[in-house]
C-alpha cells in the first residue's frame, strides 16, 4: 500500500481498514473517526510533512501504527506534526523508541483517549518555532513507561485530575516547560534532581493545578524563564 504524499487515509463509522503488506505513507494524514479502525501495523517508517496529522477521534477509534520504529516529524518552519487521541480514540505508536527530529504535538484529550508510546525513551525535537507539547487533558492518557528524556523546549502539560502522563522513569527534562491546570497535579519523579533551561522555559500552575518540584536540588535557567 502506498498513500500519496499529502493525502489523507481515513477509516470511519465503525469500519476497519487493514493493510496486510508493506506500507508507505510518508507525509500522509492518517485518521480514524467515529469508531473506525485504521490498522497500518505493517508500516515501519514514517516521515511527516508540514501540518501532518495522526488522529483518532471518537470512542473505539484506533490508528494502529505499532510497527513504526522510525519517525521524523515536520521540520518545516512554523509547522508541527500532530498526534491526537480525542474523545475516546487511541493512537498506537507502541513500537517507537524515539522522536528527536522536527516538532511534534502529542495530545490525549478526553476520557478513554490514549496515546500508546510504550517503548518511547526520548521525546524531543530540533526545531523550535511551533507548538511542541506532551499533553494529557480531560481524562486523556499518554502511556510511556520507558520514557527517560523529554527535551527540545517541549511543554509537558497535565490538565484535569483524571488525566495521566506516564513519567515515572524520567531522568532528564532540561529545556522543558511544565504546566499543571484544572486540578491536575504534575510531579517530577525521583530521577529528576537537576534542571537546566538555557533557552528559557515556563513553570505554571493554573486553575487549581499543582506543580511538585520537590525532587530538584539544582536549577539554572536562561533569559525568558
């Protein structure tokens, strides 16, 4: 299966699209809507284009990219690659070990919404002019039990007291901004004892949110922090 660059492949209304052979889908938008399943588990490498979206929106909607081991986000100026699980949808990128290029905006929004990053160890980027988030809101969940490093001026955001970010194994969050809002509590794990932000960052607790930075023993930041 080859999806044309810039095209959109969508499964919706409870339907299932199953790819059984090799898949090429670079710069394509991949979507599952209203209970649809887009099963591209045989896709192993994905390079995004400007504004590319991977989206699962709606209860039981699934985008299965569990075979992807190489991922390059958009490197175009003022654009990012969007990974969105919304309203009970699931995006499965469980085979991916790192995201280190371009800019990625990963958001799990709504009860039952899940982004599966089971094998992800590094979430960062090398472009710094568009939105870069690692965010769970309104009951959404990002599964990332092996995540040790977040960087690249990413904003780590937790919104709502039933939302979950799996950050227990983190050992480095340098150059990262932190946001807790809407009664969420965002705590740095025991492995984070130092923090450096030479390019500036923001720590924010809003609308009843709590930031717990009690593990930090060393802190340094640049202009704009």
